[in-house]
C-alpha cells in the first residue's frame, strides 16, 4: 500500500484542528515525531494558512447551502419527468404543472480558495482526462479486432451523394438532412469530422454528418443491424469480381459486429460499455465506410422519425425538432417537440437534462426555455446552411 506523504498528513491535521492552538499541538506531541510536531506548529502559525482556513470555511458554508438548494431542484426535475412519463403511459394530457417552471439555482458565492500548503506531489496539476479515441484509433482498432479497414471515399462529395441517395430513399427530406448536417458539423464538416478535434485530441467520439457517438453506433448495429446487412447483401448481388469479394468480406465483418452488439441487453448503458472498448472503437469505424456510414447516419435520424410516428405525432418534424431528438434522445426530444407553442415560452430547458449534462451545455443554459433553444437551433441551421459543405449536400439530393 502506498504511504501517505507526511506533507499531506500535516495539511489534513492542520485543517481538522482549525487553529492548531499550542495546547492541541502539545497533546499531539506524545504520539508524533518531533519533526512533525514542529512542522505542525509552523503550519498553525502561518498567516497564509489562517487566511486560507477562514476563506475555505466561508466557501464550504456558501457552497453547501447552494448544493442543498440545487439538489432539491434537480430532484424535483427528476420527479416531474417520472410524472410526465407515467401520464403518457396512461394517455393523459401534459400541462404546465408537469414541469418545473423556475430556472436552476446558480452558485454566486466565493470561489474555493487555493491551499498555500500543497497536499503532496501533484496538487494543482490537472487531472488526467479519460482518453477519447480519434479516427486513427478507430482504424487501428478495426484492423486489430476484425482484420478489416473501412472503405473511405475518394472525396467527401462521393460520400454526400451516397448519403443523400440513402436518406431520400428512407423518407428523410433534403431540409431535414441538410439542416441537421449544418447544425452538427457547422456546415462544412466531412464524413470523418470529429467533435472538438484539435491536433491529435478530440472532446468526444461524435463523428460524421450527424455526429454519432460510439454508443450510438453500437446501439444502431444492435437495433438496425439486420436492415443494414440486408441492404449490403442487395448491393453485393449486383457486384462481381474483386468488388464482390470486398463486399462479402465487409458483410462478414459487419455480421460479427452486429452479433457483438446484440450479445448484451438492448440498453444504452450496456452499449456504452462496449463502445468504451477497442471492439467498440472498431465498430465505430463503420461510420467512416462509404457503404455502411450513410446507412448508420440515415438510421440515426430515421429512428427518431419512426419513434415520433409511433407515439402518434403525425406532423412532419422540422429540422430543428428532429435535431432536438437527435441531440437529447428520442423520448426527451419528443417531450419538447409535442409541447404546444405557448408552453414552449415558459418551460425551462433544464426539464430535459440530467444535472451534469445541463451544466456542461452552455447553449441550453444561455437559451434557457424550449422556445429559445429551438429558435437558436433554427438560427444556426439558417446560417450554416449557406456554407459550402451544406450546399454540396443539398445539391447531392
């Protein structure tokens, strides 16, 4: 077992005994080495430490009160969500009373002070972030796990043409496909665009025209895998020679991936676990493939359209409404989409997020009602749809 650094122990003791009065140090002296006792005395008499403890106490009191208020707020959000779900199961009307109509509390107290006595090695250094695989990792995993490499297009226009053909055949409109692409990629993304990619790092595994996460890919293979395999087999029937052999190999790899995705319960958390493995990274490489990628991108949007229809929402989804379902999940997105227009002005966006997700989403915080969020989504779609990538995709339809 790794020993705790003496310096860390000193700081903890100094904080645990607010002022470290001489009599306290004297009492501890019988159980601690002389050097430690001397160091404790020095720490206790440090003006910087005394000021730090005072500011830390102020921070803890203020932040503790905030956490109590925030905890109650987000518990109410969850309770209201459960209530809405229950009412929908009973086919009952949803009213304003089924939402929390106040905005989340915001912490305005003092910042956490910096300890002038660092607690051992490494304090103040940024925590190591979970590694996010990038396209190069996905390609490497596909080779290692399935001895296969996705067939990428010669240029992105080729990928856009295939995607447009697949999306139109499935019933998606040009407006839906182009405007979602414009919003998700900024209007100029390509088939391998990754969220927040900079240098050799990315902030998310979201890739492609609709920014699929690894979990999305695993889930789509589990739920739509047979349809995708059927489409590839139909395409293979028209091929011969090396092209047919390559397609047969791809189908064999995809069949293994579908079996893996279906080997666990059809649950987001289970699919997320697979997505965090190298096998999941290899599966995510299918998004890059000229034959499979457009099918995955299309099914991601199509499942939302089908979900809305199954729930009795027959009006065509606008691109902004479809994006809400793409962004927050079908059930949560439909909650916003089916909301009457007058209610959209009054219902905070916090009703549709978990606390952690909301606090990481500056757009939802800034545009803090359903009406504002849909409006800014539409505005971004309008602006980004004029860019070259979006115009190329529109022309491909």
